[in-house]
């Protein structure tokens, strides 16, 4: 468990909720105003090593160099999750602003707000 984490939008973390057999990387998309609040949860998108997801509308391919993960990954914008901060296990890094903007644009595409 990571206590008193300074969560920021655009950060990548390894997460492991009890229902997941293995750790999974996630990208925090929740705004920093909410990240600074007393909320015990964070809104994120899942990151997948499955490149077959890359062509899906809104998804964003993130290189190994930009993610800090062992391999390149795909931000799956259709998988927006809310995770308890207790399950954020290890900070990986922060994506560049242009990647975060692309992911947020993809999420907007999914929810249909113009």
C-alpha cells in the first residue's frame, strides 16, 4: 500500500486490486483538483501490452520510453476505471503532456461529449 501518495494526472502506476491475479499498469486521468482532495479513489484508464487494441477509436499507443514500463502499451480509453488508492502499488512515471491530451481526447470520444 502507498500511504499519502501525491497523485497527479498523467501518472502511471502499477495497481493490484484484490480481484486481479497480477499487477496491471494504469494511467491516472482524474483532474488534479480531485487528486488533491480527500477522495480515496482515482479515475484511471487501463494500459495494455496488446497492440491489437491500438487501432480502436480513441486508444493511444504509448512507447516504452514515454511510459517507463517494460514494453510499449496501449491506453484503452474504453476502460475507464475507478480504483481505490490503496491498490496503487508502485509509481512508474508520468506521460508527456501530448500523450495525456490524446488520452483525454479519446475518453471524450468514448463518453460522447463534444
